[in-house]
């Protein structure tokens, strides 16, 4: 019997990013935060993972990046958008018992110093 290996994606890849139409050239290139447009440097950058985006004429890959401050705040948006979390409480800490995504995002908050 062989064991199957599963590859887990980093929690940051679960964070929704703004619509490409709303991003500046710098945000699309990864030199500015996708949420607040702040310029990024080696100390403040968080790679959000490659994303495949459907356009009218095909699919492209984008490589969004963010600042650490926005990365700390973004997981809490999940609570507002998730059917499991929205009626269950108001923080990821409370919802981590019910929702797998909330549990993973809670890990992300801990990794980036959020509360």
C-alpha cells in the first residue's frame, strides 16, 4: 500500500484579491500592495501565490503581492463572506472550530502577527 502525498497551499493563497480591472500597473506587477497600493520592499512584501484569472480571450496567471499590514487584516474579511462563519460569530478565532478556511486563515494571522 502506498501513501498519497497531499500538497497544501500556503494560507495566503486563500485570500481573495481585488478584480484585475481595479488594479494599477504597479499592483499587477507586484511592486505595490494589491489592497492599499503601498510600494513594497523586501521587508514588507508578502507573496500571495500565483492565481489563474479568466479573461474574455483566455486565462492568464498573475502573481499578486501585498504588504504585511494588509495581509494581517485580509483574513477577517472571510468572516463576512462565508456562509458558515457569518452566522456563527464575528472573528476567525470563534469560527475556526466550524470552518476549515477560517482555521487555515487563523494560522495565517498567527504567522503574520495578527490577532
